[in-house]
C-alpha cells in the first residue's frame, strides 16, 4: 500500500522510479511488474511521456485512490494487533530502518 501512497502524491514517477523503489525497499525489477499488475486491476493509469517515449508515467485512477483511502486503516490495525504503544512501535520501526541501512552499508563494502 505504500506504493499507492507514493503514487497518490502525483510525483513524476518515470524520473523517480529508482528513488521510489529505494523508499519502498524494492528493486525496479520488482516495482515494474507490480505497477503493471496495478494497471491491469484498474488502480493505475500508465502513459508514455510525449516528450520522451522511453519514459512511462503512472498515476492513480479513481479506483486506485479509493483503494489507497481504504489502506489508510492499515496503520491502526497494525498498532492494535501489535499490542504496543505508539511510541514503542515508532521506535521499533526506526530500529528496523537503522538495521536495514547498516546491512546495506555492509553489503556495499
């Protein structure tokens, strides 16, 4: 659902695909099939850039925006299911991001 949130921000995805994947912890080889699947389901509209046909732009459709709105309930469900206080959950999220960053740095060295 994070992908839907990013698409809902109406960013120029064709130029930001790499950074979008990075933010979502997805490789572009993973992200592209997901976007194609979302298009098949009617959640995303993909069009070629008229200035550069190598670029593809993705935007949420009305159906995609409705799904994104419904996905807004997920964080509260996670909080309830985790049986943690909000500050504990945020700390855990921060620790997971720090661990992932440390693993990436180690992998690059």
